[in-house]
């Protein structure tokens, strides 16, 4: 399966990292990896690409993401029971 490189940007500190994923990768996996990579607290976070919020339950393919896209990790202003929508 074809892989894509996505840039994940932490909006809290401005840092970013590249992740290599395939179309079947769940956005939840990207979210979990980013939270772990930056040692973030167990708060609620959202993923956004451009002006579109991304559902963590979807795959990269379902979300229409492609090589070179930038995903932003941002705190969920409404909080949440756990740490992801």
C-alpha cells in the first residue's frame, strides 16, 4: 500500500513532526502518537487540516488526506471526558 508523509503540527508550541502513514491508518493512531511524542497531558485534543476538523475514528483515506498535508493538533476548547473526540 502507498504511504504518505504527513506533517503534524502542535499548535501549543509550534513544533512539528513528520509521520509516514498509509491510507488505512486511523487518525486516532496519529493523535495518540502525537500526544505521546510531545508528552502532552491527558486533556482533550482535536485534529484539523485546513479549516476542516478531522474525526479520529476515520482513516487517512476516508479523511481525504494525501502526501504533504499538514495536520494541526489543538486542544479541544470544550474539553472532553477523555482525551479525544
